C-alpha cells in the first residue's frame, strides 16, 4: 500500500460520501483505489458487528465494538501490507474504541494506534449532533444503537479525547467543500 486514508465521524457525518469523492479524485489521477467501509459485509466479524449495532443493551454494545475491531484488523491484515494496493481508504477505523467504557477506551486507543497503521491522512468529520440526527432520519434505514440525540452528543464530546492527532473537518459544510479540504491534505502528502 502506498497511500492510506481514513475517514471517520459520527453517524450521518458523510463518511461514505467523502470516501467516494476521494476515491473518484484518485481514480481520475490514474491511481487504483481500494475501499473498506467498516463494518464490512464480506466477513463474519463485520456482519456480527452490524447485527449487534441494530440491537440495544450493554452486551450488544460491547459485541458491536469487539466485532468491529476484529473486522478492521482483518482489513489491515489483508490490505495494508499488500504491495498491490495503491490507495487504501477506510471508512471507520480505530475510533470505534471510543464506544468502549471510559475506564478502558483511552488505554485501548493508545495500544491500537501503536499496533495498527496510522496515517497523516486520517480525517474526523465533525458534525453537530442535530445535523447528524437530521441526516440519519432522511436515510430511511433501520436505526442503530448510537443513532439518537443523547448518544450523538455524548460521542461527539467523547471523540475529542481521541482526535487530537487527526485532521478534524467540519462536516456541517457542503460535501464538495469538505472533500476539497480533505483532498488538499491528501494530495499534499502524496
């Protein structure tokens, strides 16, 4: 892998939209792009994470996070060290640890960032909880356990202790404005 880009943020922040815009920009430059959107449907860890996200309760909360982590580790193993992968874009990656209990999430984050690859092109799409909830409601999809105003407020605040070394971009802006900011940083580091 030559280029590693990570897009993360609260639900409804536009992660998948930005991943697709970034992929398209790199493809126009003749680069081969591989996208991994976690949780992935192509393996049992991703599917189990998604199943748990659609339920409620502490057990499902922990199951969703653990299976998500295993899904992301699987993607790292399969794609990050593959010399045939040119541009690798992850939608959702290591920030899932913020959903773990506060007594362990900071320690787990430090371990994870030490063990797993990171990049200077890791972006957190910062969206207001109100805008996030509005976008979630317009998708007409089944609601996940963290897709309510209280969780969105809590997790936005919680994210601040993990995104200190990320590129934080306002996700309340229009998609093209957001992608311009992201692509400027990505192209600068090519």
